[in-house]
C-alpha cells in the first residue's frame, strides 16, 4: 500500500485525536484561566504546572502514561486501556494547556480596570460581567493561544504511533526505519498541511472576533467543523471487522507484518497495521486484544516479560514461553517461523583484524577505547546488563540510534561496535564481523508467531497462519531485510513480503 493511499484512514485517526485533545485542553484551561485571573496564587500554581509539562518531551509524556494507566487498570480490576487512544489523549491534552491558559489569563488580566468599574456601576453580576464584558475583550488574545495549542497538538500527535494509536506518524516512523524518504515526506506534508489548515481556520475565527464581524467568525467555525467532519469521514462510514497486525520499529518487522497480512487476506480477513511499537508496548497490546497478531523473539519475551536470567537451550525456552504466555495472558504461540534474530555485537572487519577481535572476551580488552552504538532499546534491556557484566565490557561511550542509523554510524566511524541483529543483511553487506559469545550471555531469539487471546480460539485464523511456521530460513530473511535496507534498487516492505512469500510456496 502506497503512502498516499493510507493518508485518508490515518488522517481521520489523527484529526480525531488532535481535536479531542484540544477540546480536553479547552475544557480544563478555560475555567482555570478565569480562576487564575482572579487569584494570583492559583495563577502561579496553574501556569507553573503547565510550564513544567512543556519541559517534558512529548514522546516521554506519552510513554509515562502507559505505566500510570496500567496501574490504574490493575487497581480497578481492568477495563482501563493503557495503550492507544486514552494515553495519547491525556498526554496531548496536557500539552495543549499552557498556550491556552497563558493567553486566557493574559487576556483577562489585560482588560482596563475602568471597564470593570463601569460594569460594576450598572449593577452587573460576576457572571454577567464575564460573559458580556470580559470574555469578548479577552477572546482575541485567547484565540491566539488556541491557535498555538492546535498546531502543537497536531504536530505532537504524530508520536502517538509509539503507544499504539494510528496517526500520520505511522508513515513517518515506517519511512525512517526503511529509509523510504517518500513515505517520510508524505507523512510530514500531510501533518504540516493539517496544521496549516487548522491554524488558518482558527485565524479566520480570531479575525472575526477581533473586528467584531460575527459572520466572519461563524464562517470560520462552519469551515472548521466541516473540514473536521470531512477528515473523519472514513471513521464515520460502516466498518467491516478488521484484524490488527502489530509490528515493532525495524524493517524485518514491517516485512513480516505484510507477510502475515497476505496470508490473512487470502483467508478472507480484512487487515490493518499498527507499526513502530516498542517491545513492552506491543506485547501488552496483544494481551489486551488491541493487536491480534505479531512476531516477537524468544529472548525478548524471556528477559523483558518473564524476567528470566537463565539461558536454557532454545527448544526448552520456546516451550516455556508458550506455557507462560497462555497461562498468564491467554496469548497463543502458534510456533517458530524457522529463523533466529539474535542480538550480536559486530565490529568492522578491519578493526577485528587489527585488534585481534574474535570473541566478546577479546572485545573487553579493547572496549575502553571504543564507542558502542546500539538500537534505541538495547542499553535499557536485561540482555545488555548480562553481556556487560559477563565480559566486563567498559566502553568509552555508548550511543543509541534508530536501527537504520545504527548501521550508518558504524559505517561512518561514529561507532566502533554495534548491537547488530543476526538476521540483518547489512552485516554481510558492510563486511562486519560478529563476535562470538563463548559465555552464552545472550539467549536465543527464535522468531515466534503470537496471537491475541481472542484469536487463539479462532481455528480459521490459526489455520491461515500455520503455513508460516518453520518455513522462513535465516538466509531468506536476511535477503528480504537487505532488499529493504540497501541504498539502491530498494524494495518496499510490501514487495519484500511478496518475494519472501514466493519462497515459501
């Protein structure tokens, strides 16, 4: 599916989230602005809190709501979604507070005291004075804050992809990971256009209020509501049942998601994709039923979810993971796909030869003079702690990159060693040397096909995916991955999935 063909559906989700977050921000900010304008202590606390929120990066704020909502859901016995729309709404609603609140307070406190005295002189009540005098005078300043909040919210909504809510950020994140710059450009243009249109229509309302031309203000309101309705049209149309396929944030996951989608579509299912999800987020989404199927890796579930630190043989590990996922979460393990995508520390071949690097024991001697580049998760994962401690690795510096740029970092010299992926075709293409792990600190990472509790009880669904079990060799997966990741004659994940599927038949 091309980038532009996905825009209407993703735009509808993006508009729904941004509009809901802006309305939430207004619902909180407007009464708080009135209270703060009348009480200096309230103003100090409210503006201080709103300013503090702005210092937290939007991505971090989204992530922080996940454990909070998960704890609330556990406390009340379930029913509170920790992923998707709700955490995105709350985070972006908080982000909208500051500009609306600050401009609302400024507009109300900037009114000439003589005007208020005149209102008091004619016997107006506090409510009458607010609605008839203060609100119209403060409205132009307030509208400027609402315009700023709208642009901020629309921009930040692209990050909702990381917590499982679809947005125009899906295109941007997928394009960055697969180096499909047309996809990145499509997502950026669509998000920027949406922000500019929203700002223009809100500006029209602001101008109508400032010039006291009601027709102009109402025209802006009508166009804004009409545009919102048009953008939401795909969500308002009757929807057929759809299967959600999850994917993490690297090329292999995008390819496997499309491969799964081909098999489900052939079985008569309608599919959609939730991509760019982190390891912890995607498994929880599957357990909650927000995702129906995805591919994870044995070592990831073993260390991150099961909190196991022992390293058994692969067959025993897979069997224990299957029992645990079914017992604790109702998640079904259909089987292994036939290849392993393990973490592996890799160095440039020239450095391996010059420094005599063959194993991680050898790397330990040279590590104080080297920079380690990793993906965005590795340094926070138990696997890194296990490897670091087993071999006493002490690098001069560590730097985290998105997977795509991690390989570029070692190629350019920005990193001397990387936490590579064993099924990645760029290892051979860049002539990297994978260092042996004689102490077996890194567990196996067999690719596992997992389904949600609901789908685990669906024989037709399971039957559609069974042909994938044990059929994908590591050589085929490397070739498919490299066809997407290489700089020339690139394939899209869809094209790579078609090629890989043909190898299975």
